């Protein structure tokens, strides 16, 4: 198949997306597909015909490095694009996506994981990997996710949403402060007192105008991937220090164990909640549910990732490996079950 791998974008997770897309694209090529990656925002005007793009045997590492070099100037490019009234998609991107058999969405965060691109593709008849626009939009917002999952009986930490300019009269410490729609734990802080809380709120509001304040649950951190409606083995994440923030996620500062060292009944309960959470928001293809387990073995679901990372340190490839599925088999599976959506 001819496959476009969408990378980069404008979110705080741009560089993680580039790493994901580079690895996915290499895997798709090994699986026999004509795959190439392009930055969804900066695009490229060098291809006179789509066949040149799909047949290009380029060095993906060099392409990824080139995309990363552009990252520092993305904010300025966004301002310029908005000033001249340009759209989000870069030169040539939509034309290539329309020519593809399917688009592998390797994006993370805003303008990629939030349903906007999925909705645009639906209207244009472009096939893509992953879940649809509505489940993407709900899952991207931690506030909406909480409203949906709690109403479905899924256990989650107690918390409230807070808009910029509003005040909270009472905060139980410790608490967790996080942007509503951020990913990769960017802007997330743990506050133990009023001074730390004020700093945490200020940090979270740097990224968006809606944030969440939740009770701090002391416990072990886990994640469960759901692939085609079936839960993969539970993986435990143990940061060497602090919590599972951006630095620990992508700099190898964690110990990850899969299958997690848990009693069978607890692991199975986590898997059931993961499937339930994905069903509640309508996720198709795949998703990943992050969880906490306290000392009393109470489970708390934290959030749902609809486009989980596929980097060297990402969790889904590790969970798939635990059931004997290689990285290349995983990418092929994601393409196949995504195509099945359109054949029903």
C-alpha cells in the first residue's frame, strides 16, 4: 500500500511525534509498503507527482533530524501562517494524503490527537489509522474524559476543572495540577502547599486556559493498551525519581516491567477497566489507558491516549512484545484494523 506517515505538527509533543513517525515509517517499509513521512504543518512542495513521494527511498533519520531542526521556529511559523490566513496543513500534505491508500497518523497532542485532523479527513474521504474524531476529541480533554468515564462507573481521582481567572477557595494537599488537553505530562505538577499550588497553576496555565486540579493518589503507575477491543498485558512504570513526567518518559529514566508484577485478579481488573474506558468514549483501533494503584489495591484511571507513542521507549510496543508481537507486526496490525473500519 501507499502510506503517508504524518509527523511533526505544532504541539508541545512535536519532537516525540517525529520520533514515532520515523520508527513507524521504517517499520511500514520493512512490511513491504511504499511509505514516506511528511510534516503535517511545514509540508513539502518538492514532489511533482505523488508517486515520487511514495517511491522515494530516503534516509528517514536525516529527514527526522531536518524536521527537528525546524521545531525551534514553529511558533513563529504559526504566527506567520495565521497572519496571512493560511490553513493548518502544509504545502502538498492534503494532496499526498488523498493519493494514499491510508494515512498513518504519527502525531501527538493538539492538532493531531484531538480529532480535528480526523474530522477533516472524514469529510475529504481520506482513510487514516486510529480512532475517529469524536472519541479523539473526548479523550484529548481530560475534563471531558473524566465526565464520560465517571458517569460510566470507571474509577478516577476526584478533581475539578479550573478556568483562567477563576479562583479555588479550598484545595486539599497534596494535589496534582495539569493542563486539560496536554500530553506527555507537559505542564503537570504536584503541589504540597499553597506556594507550590500557585506555581503549579501558573505553570499549567502557560499551556492552556483550562486546567484540572485532582487529588493526589499515592501509588504505583501502570498503563494498559487496548488493541482492536482487546487489552494487552499491564505494564508498570517506575520513575527512578519523581513521577512519570516528560523527562522520565523520553530520557530512559524509568523502569518498565511488562507483564507487571501484580496478582492475576488485579491485572485482569485493570484490563477490564481499560477496555471499559475505551468503549465508553468510543475508541476504535487502539488506545492506551494510564492508571494508578494505591496501597489498598484501589484502581484509578487517569487518562486515555488515542495516538500512543511508538518510539523506542514507548509502552505499547513493550506490551505487544509481551504477547509475542514484534514492532513490525504491531504497525501492520494497526494498519489492518484501521482499514477494517472502512470495509464494514
